[in-house]
C-alpha cells in the first residue's frame, strides 16, 4: 500500500530509526513493524482481517480518520489518501479498493 505522511516531520520521525526511538522510546519497534506491514499489504481489506490491529473508522469530529492498534491505547491514525474514496452501495468504504493512506499521527486518543 502507498503510505504518505501528514508532514515532513512526521515522515522523518516514522522512517528514521533514531528519530523513531527518540520520539516513541519503547513503542518504536512496534510502530515500525506496523508501518512496514502497512507498506507490504495490497489494500486495507487485508488489515481488516487482522483482529489484533483493530482497524476502525472514527466518527464525530474525527470523521474521515481511521486507526489501527499499536500497543494498549496507542494508535496509528490515518486518512484514506485516494480521490474519490471507494464507496460501497451501502455507503461503507470498499476496503479492498483502498490502496493509499496518509498517516496523520501516532497517539493515545483516549
């Protein structure tokens, strides 16, 4: 899957091992694993079949954002980075057609 980042700073933090460890310490290894795995899959449907990742969309003020679990309450928050977003007849997102995301943040949203 194609992955972009909200800004250059986030890209550097998530793609440079030293920056990743400096910023996220004990979470760094798991964050890197998730990012690399995201790059290796073809689409979001693959991720949706991995229960430990808990792929889910947000609503309310965060509508349009999605997340996957890293560890405990920590999540990779991202947006679908395609125009148009592939929509199913029932109004849901066609995850098998989502092949590009933009990572917005790494956070504990709780």
